[in-house]
C-alpha cells in the first residue's frame, strides 16, 4: 500500500489517563500516519485532557477538543455525541478511510498499513479491524466474537461504505447497526485474527458486569434483534463466565427496551434483514455469521 493513503481518526475519550499515552504512541509510530486525528475529551475528571493537549502541541496533525462533564459515562449515546463533535471538526475533506478509535488500545506499528492492504485486495470490504486481545496473568487472551463483527474501539470504514450507511446511529448498538446495514447493502465487514490489537481495559471493566450486560442487551434491542434469537443468546450465556448474571443482565436490558419504548437504531428494512439473518443462523443456514 502506498504511503499516500489518506485516513482520519476520531477518538472519543473519558478518564483514560492510565492507557491513552500508549494509544498515542501506537498511532504516532504508525508506518502510515493519519492526515488528521481528532481526540475528544468527553468530560474527563483525571489527567486525560492534559495528556491530549500536550500531544496536540507536539504533533500538528492531532487536535484536542474538550467537552463539559455530564457527570457519568453514557454508553453508546455519549460516545457518539463526542465522536460526532470530533467528526464535525475534521478539516480534511479528501480522506479515503475514517477510523473510530478508542484510547485504551495498543497497535502494532504497521496496524493501519495491514488494514489498508486488506482493503486494497477486496473492493467490497467496507469496514475491518484486527482481533482484540486482553492481557490476563501475563498472557494474551482473545476477546471472541463473530468474524463479520468489527469491534467498536478499532473500526475502519472505507469512505464509500461510510457514505452508503449514512454514518453511525447515535445510540447503543451503533457498532452492530453499522455493519449489518453495510452487509445488507452488499458490503463485507471483517475482523482479521492475524492482526492483533491489545485491549488494555477489558470489555465492560469500566461499568461492571451487571451494567455492561444490561448495556449489551439494550444495544441488541436497539439493533432490532429477533426475540427468539435473543432468548437463545441468553440461554447460551447462562453457561459462560460470569455464569447466570450476564445472561440475566442481557435479558433485562433487552426486555426493558420494550417496556421503556426506546426507539430502534435502524430502519424497518434493516431490522427485517438482521432478523432474517438471525433466523437463518438458528436454522444452521448460511448467514452473515458464516
């Protein structure tokens, strides 16, 4: 891939003083650097704001923005509000790829170069990313998920795909709605296991097991999951650590989406598509899972 590939990064961040310096080192050390990187401090109470301000002073292609403290993390919605403030501040207009990147990850120096090579060999690849690993007892542990799913902290979008899906919905489940919409429109989405990403903060660690499980169940509701598929998913979670509690939290988050009449994140055609794919998976038919 030629080093002229133009890409931009937007990073919403809140209270990541412990990890953000490593993420900054990872991006600054890339073999292909971004044209622009907007880091949005979403009301941090620690030293995050100071760190990104210093980073912006050292690198002219990095811009630090600051939002007022809303008092708490707001999964999904808060992240997207911060993301879109950064997106709206981009000065680059001729970018080919856009990245939504979190501030608690470590990337190899050729991470983006490897991703762009995958895009170059598949013109219908709309979004991609590496496989995330957490460090546990000194060892790398994979955070499993379907190969068609690209994790929210490290999503790369081809511009044509980004334009086709209309960007990201400002609600929980945004990182499911985007790729299902892309698949519905004929784009491929893929995680590449051979490209490793270190996730310094294990998924859900900032919220705790119950709150994270409720958040995920609510995101599944917003994404339009089929109730039967969600039931099967919760049954499966009963036998996965942490046993029982995660399944109950997922189910509670999903059901209360109905009782609270929370708006869906996708339009009716998208919801019909994702439910048809889930039914096909339940029936062991070909689907976006395989």
